[in-house]
């Protein structure tokens, strides 16, 4: 598998849960980033899109992304 394939393939719900269960601190806030972690927003809701995808959503009116350094 090429290095770009794993980034587009994504994860199943089962794979995501298994990966999150490896975190020692299960009380960590879960956030989502679309810029390699430079900024992130909290996950407000988890939903389903026409039985095809599980969606992680941020529902802030005016999101103020957190900058990581």
C-alpha cells in the first residue's frame, strides 16, 4: 500500500474504537483536525450519513480553532 492510500482509506468504527482504547488516559478530550494538527476543534456530535458513514461533527456557531505548538 502506498503512503497516500492509508490517508484516504480511513478507518471503520471498530478500528477507531480499538485505536482509542489504546490511550492510557481515557478521559482525554477528543478533537478533530483537518490540517495535520496545527488547529483542532472539539467533536460535538457523532452522527450517521445515510447509513454509509459515521460522522464526527463540530457544531460550534463560530469555531475558534486551538493552535498547537
